[in-house]
């Protein structure tokens, strides 16, 4: 039987490349014996915090939630999120939102809030036997910066804060961590509309804006380098990079 060290990358690879694992592999993460999963992050992984903070949020109405809950339930998706499938594969219940007063937190909790991140600092012991799925660090900083008109060079300075964030998370006690990279955000309709140009050479073969997507690739490259450095310093930990960028493309 494969060890958990190899099972975790295998399952996450299938998730990040949007493949549906065969029935025999659907509970691969059970062998890792995670007692809980903790998820800081943003709209990609928010399971209901934002809808509690802001009931009028876009994700509070259909078509969000229509394919699973048959109603808007706080996920910025028409169905389940990646963190939901990871929880199911680990044999754990879906993570409740941290702000849900009726949440059950014995199996972990979801701190993700669309547009931001949040992680309490008093959970180091629980993290030792848990999986920590980190949100896409810096994603919203780039998004807001682009819409505020900041230059690419100005936004690249965020990289140093990303590296600091990784080291802070390592210090919280987690031993099995996934750090996802950023998406090719300028393939999304909102960005294509905002930064539209009639210059055909500005677009790649997927009709994404090349210059702005280079920012995501720049971020992901440095994130992976930082992860490799941290892995050398903490050889007893399982630390992975989650490739959101190529999964989307």
C-alpha cells in the first residue's frame, strides 16, 4: 500500500487537473488518517462565511448552489468546491463555515471568506494531525491591485509578503500542507472585459491576456521556489504546491 506521503500528491493531482477519480480511488486520503482539515482562503474555498457576513453577496442567490443544494448555500459555485471533494476523499464530513453558529468543528473547519483570509492562531495541536489547505495566497491582492490601476512592477512587490505568509503558516504547527498557486485570472470574463484591447497580439491561444497572466506565472514560480526552500528546512513535513494555473488552462 502506498504511504500517505505519496497518496496525498496523487489525489491532489487528480483534483487539480479536474479528473474524476475512479470509484476505487475515491477515498484515497482515508489512508492518511487525517483527523481534521482546516481551510483558510477566499471565494475558491469559502463554504459559507461570506454569506453570513454579507447576506446580499452575489453568491447568496441562484445559480450558485443550484446543482447540489438546489439553493444558494454560501459557495461561490453551482455545486461543490475542491475542498469538499478533498474532505469526502478523506472520509470526513464537508467543512462547516467558521462563522456558522451551528457548525461542527471536530473534523475541522473552513475559515475561508470570499475576498479575504482568516486563520486563528490557537490551533497548533489540532493541525499536527490535520490537512491544511491554504487559500491562494496573494490572489485577491493582485486582483484588487489590477482593478485599482497598479502597474505590474508594483504588484510584483507582493511576492515578498507571500514568502513571509508561508513561513508564518509553517510556524502554526501544521505538518501536511498544500499551498495552491494563483489562477490565470485574466482568462476570466470580468478581467477580459475590464482590460479589453483591440490588439490581437495581446492575447494568447486561449484568448487570455498574456502580459497580465504573466503576473500569475511570476507569482507561481516564486511560490514554488519558496515551497522548495521550506521543504529543505522541514524535511519531516509534507508540503505541496497545488497547480491551479495549469488545471484551469
